[in-house]
C-alpha cells in the first residue's frame, strides 16, 4: 500500500494536470457551474427588460408552444421563428457567449437522444449498414426535432438570463400557476447552491489526496462513491436548511413584492409575438388541412 501511494506521488506534473483538468471538465459539464447564475442580463437597459416579468413568461411560452405544435418538415415556419428569435435576442442585449455556452451544454445531452430518430424506417433508404438504415423520413424527423430543441433552448435561456429568479417566481404566481409547483421550483433553485458547495468540497478533498490521478477505472469508482456520499450529505444539509427556513417564517411561497405594472409596451410585445406565431403557422396550416 505504501508503494502504491509513492507511485501516485511520482507521477509527473503534466499527468496530474491532465487528470485534474479532465475531472474539472467533467464537473463543469455535469453541474454547468457557469450557468447557475441565471439573471446576468436582467439589469441591462433594453425594451425587453423594461417589460413586466409575467410578460416575459407569456411571450416565451407562446413562442415555445407555436414551435412545438409545428409538424415535422415545415422548414419555412422554423425559419420565421428563428429569425424572430434572433431579433428578439438582439433587442434584449443578451450576452452571446454565455447563451451559446449554455445551449451547447444542454444540447449535448439532448443530442444523444436525438440520434435515435435518425434510424426511423420509412421513405427512401439513403444509407444502410447491416440492420441500420438512414432513411429520408429519419433525416426529416431528426432535423425537425433538432430545430425545435435548439429554438426552445434559446428562448428558455433568454428567459432565465433576462429575468431574475424572484421575479420569475412572482410572475408564475400572478399567472395562477399552482402554488405547489412554484414552491418546488423555488426549492430547486435554492438547493442548487447546496449541491454545488457539497460537490466542490468533495472534489477538493479528492484532488488534494491525488485520488483523481489514478486509472480511468478507479476514477469511475471514486466518482460513484462521490455521488453516493453527495446524496447523503445534501439530504442532511438540505433538511437543516429547510428547518432554518421554517423557523424564519417560510410558508412555501415567495414573498409578495411590489410587482412591475404592465404598460402599453407589454401589450405591444404580446401582440407582436402572437402575430409572429400565427404567421409561422399560416405558412403551412392551409396545405396541412387540405392533406389531412
């Protein structure tokens, strides 16, 4: 056992740095540390940020609904929605590097699921290797679902980047969202910080003992133990935090603050989004109804 630790200590600095970098990259991808500060653009002066938070939710929800309802293969409709989304982001003065980083991390998880749509049977076979077939229908479905996913991710990240979490929760309350759902969302946001703190402490303990400079197989075993311990530690700490919140008067709902009053700008924004949504649907709906 002693020689084993001596061998770990004799590893050169480049190897140690590479292993720590790999573990840090895994930690970043897993927890999206840079993405947990949601409202980094909420204080910028723009037409979008001047609107009421509930208008933000209504506009984004309306556009996401229109995108989701569009059948597969209607590229002109998604082109209209993509152009509207781009202009929307320009008007909101979004931080583009942060937005693109978030979408790239989130889409990497969705992309693994989307690959299954590529091998759907039906239509002309474009490529075949054994039992695997890439058909025209599969390509259409893959492109359609990917377009929907990217546009929806852009819009949802736009909402979280430009709307503070307390304002977003208050907007959900104003829109008559069930109080239990609002309380769950608020708790999720609070406990994200707990999860990051606990995982960071355990990562520092592992790296300080050179546990992450071993073989890949041992690293996976260590990470498995880390996640098991992380569950126990966060559960215990989360319970203590909940008891402290209850002792300070927590009732499960966000406290009501002075809400931003809606103005004529909010009506213009909602009307514009509704018009764009209807325009995109009008590009395919008549032909779709005739074929139906």
